[in-house]
């Protein structure tokens, strides 16, 4: 990696007015203890032998200095430079807790994001919208995040509703009101699609994003509002199960499972009139053997819709366990799954680190305060590289054997018809 410029140097453009290259926030930056928690602490198996001591204060200063430079570059004249700076800030915010740094510069960051959304094109708008999400994750659920949303909300809503804006930008900026989102995904309903003349193939990705964002917002609505939304959409959503797009069918199926879960929470005697017709549709998707569809797509669809069918028909959910460091979290309902999947999409590989250290996420998932481990405890969790290699090799062989023996043969029956 090239040596960083001296702090006294200013951000200048190269000869001929060309934008200077932006050194992205890389894994190398994260590895010098500033982000050791992200890779090492989140997984006991990744601990290796003790390395040289690092001056944490100096390292933190270097990190903050670099981030200040990225913030300045979000105002650059070059769209490429602005986008690279936004992506670097996203990478840092997703893999490190920077509450104090962000708190001091939240207005500057908000102004930069707003400027990039208004001034930029598709890719830059997507990067800015993603950074806005991460900014709120860093700030938590306090009044500061509300101020950020109040500032950026109208800008995002304008782009969401702007039919001339690019599909990618509109897809990334679906954090607005539920009414706004409904106007988007309801256009995927067959009747609305026909009357509005909307091309399904062109807008399907946007409709999926709107539906998933709307579903997430529904999970935090008061019960009386949940009832209204269920009455409004539960009888229409099954029509999306016939969509040609696999991801739309899956999004509609998982939304239906979540709506049924919420409906039964609000009313123990909840009754759905078209249950027989719906379960027939779900069962058909869970056992689909259409030879015109790719094998991978069919297997993915069958796996998802078996769970959806169980949720609708038997009120059951296949619980999952998420490991992060020494802790475990059980995802035991569709509401929690939807929330987890959303944060995972935003944070990416930094999800485990944030589950360990981010107070906001720990409050969302009711994990309590972060677990503090002393050096002695961390040392007991450490294993050598050779031991880890042996363990991974054995696990790989075991998985291979299990899959060859226990492969779901029902998944292959339909391939030959």
C-alpha cells in the first residue's frame, strides 16, 4: 500500500484538472488494531499467536485523520472521487464503532450526503443513501438520528417518487413513509400493473425493495395500524406469488408469512377466508418441478416456501442461531428475521462486530449491554492456525459426506419430467 501523504498537504487535483485517486478504506487499515475487533474478536477461531503491541491512541488518530479526508472528498468536483469517498466511509462505518467521531461531525456528514443525493447520479446516490443508513446505525435511536431523518427524508422521498430517476437510485433510497412505499410495490399487483402500463421486467427490482422496506416498517407500527395494513394487503399479496421473477415470489411469500404472524399476534382467533387456495399455491411453490426453471432457482424457492407454508399452515418458524464471538442469538420469528436480514444487508461483513459492540443493534435485538472480556478470557479462546486448519478440514469432509447422503432427493424428482 503506498505511503500516506503528510498531514500538512492539502487535497489537490493532478495535472490537467484530473481528479486525484482516493485510497479506499481497506482491510489493511482495519487490521492495525483499529478494527481488530471486526475480524478477530468476532470469531474465536480467528485468534492467532500474540503480535507486537500497537499504540491504540496513535492508530485511532490516524484512522480519524483518514476519515476526515474522506469527508472532505465528498465535496470534490469529480463524481468518481465523491463516490469513492462515500464507499470508503461506508466501509469504515460498517466495521467500526465511531460514535464520538460521528456525533461531532453528524451535521457535516448529513450535508455531504444530501449534496451527493441531489447532485449525483445513480451510483453516487446509492452510495450516499447507504451511508445515510450507516450513519443512523452509528448514532443509534436518539434524537440525533431523528434529525438526520428529518433532513434527508424529504430528499429521499422525492427521489423514490420520481419516475424519471434511475431504478438503481430509487431502489437504494426506499427509506421513507409506508404510504410512499405502497404506491410503488402495489404497482406490481396484476390489476394495477395492467391499468398503469408499468413494465414488470423493468421495475421488478424496485418493487421488491419497496415491499421489503414496507414490511420492515410494518414490524414497528402500532397494532391498530398493523391491522389496517393487513386488511388492505393480505388478500392482494398472494397475486405476487405468480410473478415470473423468483425474488419477487420469495419476497411476497416471506411478507405473507410475516403478516400472518402479526395477524395472529393481534388476534388469537384470526381467520383467513381464502386459506385453502393460499396453501395450495404455497404448496405448489414448495414442490415446484417446472423444468423450464433453473435447478438452483427451484431449490431456493422450494426451501423458502416450505418454511412459508409451515408458518401459514402450522404457525411454525424454523429457528436459526447466529454466533458472534462468545454470544449466541436465536432468530425465532419472521419479524426478527426480517429485521436481522435488513441490518445484515446494510452492514455486510461488519454485522457480527456490530452485534457485539453497537448499543443500538443490541437494543434492537434485546441483547443487553456489550459483553466485556478480559485478556485472560480472550487468550483461552485462542487456537493455533494449525488446529484451525485441522478443524476446518474435518468439518468440510463431514459436510460433504452428509450432503451426499442426505441430499433432498425430492428436489430432483421433478427435473426429469
